[in-house]
C-alpha cells in the first residue's frame, strides 16, 4: 500500500460510552488508521469524563465543531437516576446531543442505509426517506406541573414594558397534570433554512408537516415561518433545481409516506421527528442501519450513530464474551464526516476513501456476512460474525479498492 491519505484540517472527534466506545476504537484501528493519517481534535465524552468536567467538555466539543466545521460523535449515555447511582455522578447530566444541538442551532437529518438483501417492511418503499428533525424546544424544553386539586391553571406572559397577557389553560375540578412548552421564531427560521439547504444539496423534494388545524397558534407559526422563508429565499432555487416544497397536515403526511416510493425529505417538529425517525428506521430494517447528521444553518456538520450505547452487549464484553454488535451506523458516521471534511478541504482522496469504505460495508452485508441483528432481517444465505470479524471482512473488500 502507498502513502496514507493526508488530512488538511482536523476533524472534531467525540468519543463515547460502553459498547459503541469499543466499536469506535475498532473502526479506527481496522479501517481508518491503516489508510488515513487521521487528524482529529479529540474530546472524550465518556460519562465519567463529563462528570469530572461538570459537562464542560461537551460544550468545548460543540465549540470546536463551530471552529472546524465538521465533527464525528460516538453514542453517549444520557443518565437517568439509575445511571447516577451506577456511575456515582455529581448530578443527572443533560443529553450531550441536546447540548450540542442547542449550541450549533442545528437540524438532525436521519436516513436509512439500504442494502439489497434487507427489504423494507413497507413494500412500496424503494428509496430512502430522510427525516429532518427540529432540535430545539417543544416537550424537550417543557415545564410540567402536577395539579393536586381544584383550581385554575393559566399561561401568563409579562412583557418588558410590564404589560401582561394571560390565557386560561383549564379550570381543574380535581387533580391532573399541566405542561407549558415554547419555541423561538429564530430557531424555527434556522430549522427551515437547514431543511431547504439540505434539500437543494440532495436534490430531493421537501415535505413539512404539523397539526396546525388543532394547534392554531403554535403549530401554525411553524407553517407560516417555513412558508415565509421559502417564498423570500428559496422558491426560485427550488424551481431551478426541479424540486418541490410543500406543507401538509402530519396525519396526511403519514398516509402519504406509507403509500410513497421514498426518495424525499420529511421535516418534522422535535417530538414528531423523534418518533417518526424511529418508525422509518425500523420499517426500513434497523436503527443500526441509519445515518444521522446535525446540520447548522451556518454550515457546520456533526455526524453520529442514531442508536444508543448498546449496554447489554457492553456487559457481555466486560465478561470476556465476543459480541455481534452492528457497527454500520457508527462506521457511516465516520465516513460521512470524512467525506464532508474532504469536500470542504478540496481533498478528493478523502472523499473517495469514504465512498469506498461505505461500499465495502454494503458489499459485505450483501454477500451475506453480517452481525446477528441483521441476520434476523436479511434474505438469502447468511454468515453471522462478531463485530471485529465484520470489520475485518469489510477491510478485505476495502483493500480490493486499493489493489491489496
């Protein structure tokens, strides 16, 4: 093999937790460092390190992404009460993904990874469907209250000038619950621009859906902001690109999606996108076969796997057992970031490598060599391998691209 591919600008690397952390190192060792002189600005987002730094390291990683423009992130633990006790944490730290999204003001785009021998559960789907998820506000910034008895719940807004607006939520005759949530026009505009720019880059139609017939102020505001940004900034660009933007009710969108052949981008509010991306991933096959990229309106990109840290397999690994954990989503986070780094830096060798590595992974699965989770879904003859063996099989096929 000749000289390694050089990287001009560092890639921000965010390491993670549990089994995906192990896979992260294996991918670098087997598939990246033999071919690339890997240049990264490294941040360890393992839960213990976040606790040691009072989560400052997550903020620093996000700020580095703003500086360098491209990042790749391993899956991380968002601690609950059980994790606080297990890891002896100072507090229940927030989701690293949520922190990074807020700093980058980004939109998450998730797309299934398609292989020929795993057929979607919805027979009409022929091309991937990308979910664009708004990454700010709604229930994720909700303020909740348990109502303990009879009384009135209100929303009150006190303006800077002292003027007060109020709306009655409900007159409670007994106990219940109440929640207030919010969003920002500025964030919705960023969401819209990220979606329009991504659609132009992919040359795919963009759908946007909310429930504005019921939520006549909150959801309708999303609809109005999207339409205003489109009319002012993107209509001519979409026409020139031969693609379409349209709005529809989310229940109508669901019906259209199921009947469609795929090949478009579906923009959703935060919670809708959370749910629908899991639905689309599962209907195509697996969350472990899903790309995920956070795109900011000013052109920063953060690539990650859409799944969790695979805790059960990690405990098996600690017992010395070999695990058949699917590394494809984590691998495609790396290839997505390397490709984007290469594109931004005018480094065609890096772009070519990313494409060759992705194709080698797909070829491995299509030739019947796969981890246990995919074997349950795939058609034809199958050979089940553990994670390290799968990466080594991918490396054999990648080596063919380099004449090895």
